[in-house]
C-alpha cells in the first residue's frame, strides 16, 4: 500500500506539472482539459470498489491542484473526493465487474 501511494504521489506530481505548464495551451471553447479529473475517474473505475487508494489519490490530486490554482485551498480536494466517493458508491452498489482472482 505504501509503495503504491508513493508511486501515486509521483504520478500526481507529474500530472500537476503537465496540467499547469502544458495543458493550458490546449483550451477548447475557453476551457482547459483537467488531467487530474481524468486520472481520478480512470483510477476509481479500474480499482476494486473495496480498495481505498482511489480516495487517497483524489485527496492528493485535489491538494496538488489547489496548490497550483488561484482558488482557495480545499476547493478541488472536496470536488475530487466527492467524485471519487460517488464513483466508489456506484461501482459498489450497481456494477458487477468480474475481476481476475490472483492464485
């Protein structure tokens, strides 16, 4: 768990650099694509609903997004955490995906 969390921190920091330096040049209709949001959605869809690393990733992505934004600290943390919790709830309650069991 700790190893995955450290790897996630490195990935999220890299995404923060990409978001603030590269993605600002790709605005569509005045909006910039959010790579943090895409990362949070993909991670929580791929991860098993019982695991909680997706929630930690949402908190970290929100924190890094808040550091590099002009909004107050905690805004993106709450938004990303709410999205991750809703995805976890929906996948735990309504979606059954057959996962490959490790031997």
